C-alpha cells in the first residue's frame, strides 16, 4: 500500500510541471500561434524563481518571479512572430536556445547548494486520514494550482466568449479580423499566458520538484509538453491525462531502477517519453476529431489587410 | 430624403492598379441598390471600404448625413451596416449559434441567442438549426446563417456580395422574398452581382463600375440587359455561337455503375452512377454542391482511384485504377473548382504553374524544366486567352479570379485534350470572361472533344450544354436533352431527394 501511495503521489508531482507548460502551450496554439520555445521559457522561469529564493524573497514571490520571467521571455517570441511576422518555427527554436543559454549564464552564480523546497500543505484532519490523506491532501500548493488551472482553462475555452474568440482566431484570423476582433492583441495575450504558465512550470522544477539548480534542469520536459499538446489533439483533458501518464512512467522507471531491473538505466529513463508518445499516437488516430480540434491557422503568420 | 449612405469620390489604389477611382454613389433608406461590374472592376474593394475592412486613400463616406471619419468594421456595425461576404465569414469548427454570438453585442448567453435565431430565421422564411456545426451545413444554409447574423443586429444597411452564385433557383426566389421584406421595413440593401436578370428583378437602382470608375447609374427595371451589360463591359458583348453538335459514335468518357464511399463524414456516398460523354458534345452536371460532385470529380480526374478499373472508361479503356497523370496521358484534362491551391499554386509564377500540367507538352527536357519554352507556353496562353497579367512572371495569386480562371482553362485547352472535365468554370468570374470561357468550351467540343461541365449555375449549363444530368444525394439522373427540358424540371430534380440528410450534431464540449 505504501508503495502504491508513493507511486501515486510521485506521479501527480512529476506531472505538475508538464500540466502547466502544456496547458499554457495549448492556449497559445488554440489561438493559432506555435511557440516552440517552451524549454527556454521554462528554464528562465526556473532560474529566476531559484534566484529569488536564494536572494531571500518569500516563496510566493519567487514563484511569481518565475512566472513573470517566463512571460517576459515569451514577449520576445511575440514580438518576433506577431509583430515582425518571423517564421514561428524559427522564432520558437531560437527562444528555446536563448532561454537555455541565458538561464545557464544566470545560474553560474547559484552554486550547488539545495534550497528549502516549497512546503507541502497540511489540512487539519483531512491530511491525517490514512492513505487518502497522503494521496490527496499533502501536496504542495502548486500541485493544486495546476489542477485548478486545468479547470479554469477548460471553462474559459469552452464556456466563455473569450474562449470562443480565441478558438475561432485559431481557425481563421482573417475572418476574426473581418468581424472586428483585434487578432494580434489577442494572440499576444495568449502568448503571454503561455509564457506565464511555462514560467510556473520552470519555477516548480527549481523550487519544488528538485530544489536545486542544475543547468538545463528541464531535461526535455518542454519538448515533451509540446508533443503532449499535439497528441492530445488540442484538448485540455487529454493533456492532463497525458501528463499523468508521463509522470507515472517517470516514477515507475525510477522504481524499476531502484529495484535493480537488469535494463540499462538510460533506456529506462527514455521509457516515459516513448510510452507517452506511443499512447498519445494511438488515441489521436481519429482524424475526424483531429481536424475538428486542430487550430487551422497554426503557425501561419497573420497580417491584417489594409 | 437624407441618403442612408453616401460615398463622395472614393479613391483606393493598390500597387499597380487603381481599384476605385473617384467613385460616388448614394443609397436611400429602403432602397435596393445594385453595384454591377466585372471581376476586377473594384466592386469588392468598394464594399470593403463601405464596411471599413479597407481604408480609402481619399474621399468621404456619409451615413445618415453624418461623415464617418476613421472607419473600421466595428464602427460599421455600430452604425447598423452589415455585410454578407461572397466567401462566407463563418468559422467551420463551431456551431451556428457560436458563430453568431461572436458577431453580436451583449451578454454571452447561447441559449437565449439560439431561441432568437430560431424565431428570426422562421420569420424571414429561412429555417436554420442553431446548434449544428457550420462544417456540416450546405453552402445555401451557410448563407442563411450569414444573413440571420446580420439581421439580428437590425441593420439599416445590408451589403450582399454575389449572394445567389451558389443557390438553387428555388432558394433564390426565397432569398429575394426575404430581401424585399427587409427593404419594405426600411433597411437599405447593397446588392453586388454580375447577373443582370437578378438585378433587373430585384433592384431599384444600379451603379455600374468598370475599371474602378463609375460608368453609369440606371433603373434596372426600366433598362434592357444589353444596355446594362454594355456599361459593364464597355464594348460589344461577345455573342455565343453554339453550332449543332455532331456527337461521336462511341463515348470518349463512360462511367458504368460507379459506387464509392464518401470521402469523409461530411462527404456524400456515390450510388450506381452511370454516364456517357461523346466526342463533340458538352454534358452538364447540375446540382447543389455537397451532393457528390466532389467525389465524382475526384474519381473522374484520377485524384481518387477506384479498385474496379472497368467502372470508368476513357476512350473505351478501363481506367478506374489509373492515377491522374496516367489519365492525362490518355488525353484527359481537368480544370478544378478551386483555382488557388488546386488549379494553380498561388505564390508561383504563371510559367511555373504552366509546367504543372503542361510538362507533357515538351516543357521538360532531360528531367529539367526548359524555362524558355515554359515561358513561351505561358505567354501563348496569356495572349490567346486574353489574360490580364504582368506576363509569365506574374504570380498566380496576383491575378483576379476571372483572369486566373482564363489562364487555367487556357493552359488545359492548349494541351488539346480529347476529354475535358471542368468544375464550376465561371464561379466568381465576370460576364466578359465567363462568356469567353463558355465559348472556348463550346469550340473545344465542336472540334471533337468530350466536355463534362460540373456547375451550380443553371443559366450557364442551359447556355452551352447539349445534354444535362442532375446529381442529387450521390445519384445521377438519366440524361436530359437540353432542348426538351427547362429550369424548373432540373431544379426539382436537384432537390428531389433533398440534399444532405440530417446529421448527428456533435457538441463542441468534448472535454
């Protein structure tokens, strides 16, 4: 039972950064913009949050600093892709490299001492229930925030006019412009939101998941988040499930390594990436649903006609 | 009376052309005002300027006597100006009510809006189901959505851009009824069209544009078609010469009991389609779009192959399994419905687009494109078919719709096909170019080729075809001799089975 609880909680925690990053990217892509620079924005978020902690700032401020760092980095992409109409693939890739370089540079002064990780919540009574308590009521606040963001984003996308506007801009910015919506401004907001979420994902990695600065500590989680969005066919619930799947595989392979399974650990480490992609490929086979949820204008630059 | 809308010497230039040159016009409340003109005459630009989707370089716009200073679509809507686009401004991935919610002010209450839509659409005789996704709607239904969306705003001025090009004759009658009802309630209507008979039937006044300039105003009900057409075209209209056909003994194109599944959930299944096209004749396929035309055309052109080779015979040879390229080698040519993207590659030069299908005509040597020959070929097409273009170097997307269509038809005809498939040959093409294209099709058939024309425009089919077929719900009617049938009979066959069965409506809230 303890093992099960450990795997379950480990899964939820490992999935949290992916949920932040992938849901943010989902909103960006739903508006028709492809920001491949998740990895860079996450690293910036991670570096700034970590820096804020060692500078002695309180934890909520540090997390906010990470989120803002992600948003500021995304603004760079926004300017290139939306204002100067650069190729979005190129701008996103540049951002990923930029973020990883700058964060490594900043991190040279961070040393290698661990910090005090984000504290877990303790709800009187609830957290003390056997099994259920540790499974649901003893996470750090950001785990709950990630789930809340999932609810908020789903509600926003499918229940509000703002979400409808965002989705339809992703289908046809020309039409949106024709009926009078400020396409570029809305896409900027989406990109900023995506940056904010990636910053949160990064902050989670450096102040909660592994409270230690390691260069390039995202270790490809930005890329897997990008893949999650595509294979989840641009639907929030599938992103959530995909993130948990990835988290679960991560924990299982760690357990496997701990048990000394006679498979090279490098192969085991690759397992979560492989398994997540295979499963998502299988569930994204229905082309009808794919075309329905795919933002048709994805990665196509838009210039308002004059 | 103060005009609802007044334009004073509106001028708008794009690089290389003057789209509108000192255009003035005035529309009274409750007036139905036609803007007539060929493609490229500047009608669409003028409408965009009225609606605020484009800005004039100079000139003034007055609405109800007050000058509009800075203009954009939001201001238009606040003034009560609404526009129904030729290419519908609808989002396919969301439902009717969601589409409409995007365009109306007020609180976001889809339930209440759906009720309003149902009530309003019923009142104007255009029933629509607000919860269906736009992707599932036929073109006619989409147009209704557009119109209802505008009507919900209680507009004072409604702009319609070529609204009847895709409607059945019966639907046109209904639309006109709706428009007259609206005008009688005081709404002004700007009606853009190149169909003279419709303008004469519906409109009170007409402003005629040619090359961006106003060439005249007229009372269409009191003018003859010829007078209006001359104002539009500026010269004597070419007259159609349809000499009697002399069909070949054996058909050049034959389809025998062709059945095929739908392309996707939104497509139409073909059931036991049989038809014959002889050399020397033009056969027309009438029908409202979405009744299987796309499937049939794809199977005939070879874009889609059929496992049973003997269902399609080209020159007597079983060809169902052959690819598009192999069929072209047998002497078939194809002009698709989508000019940009299927008929031509938009950003590529005309000579490059010529190579796409004319590489068989010696434009390629040793696997390399012979640029000089390709250029010459494109130049010949441009000259012979009077394409208005900046030479073979001009990109396909820089041409107006009619000119690009002339180029594509010209390219295929220069290959001297034995069988020509044409889909919507004159869709969105102006009167002059349309007449020219039709005449070339007639001439080609009289020279012995088999021509199959798929079109939603009955006038066109009646003008040039020797025999007519009607496609409805994936079935093709037996052939009708053009001289022994009429529009009403064809119109009834078109709607016989009803187009598009009610499909399961899916909710967008998958998650």
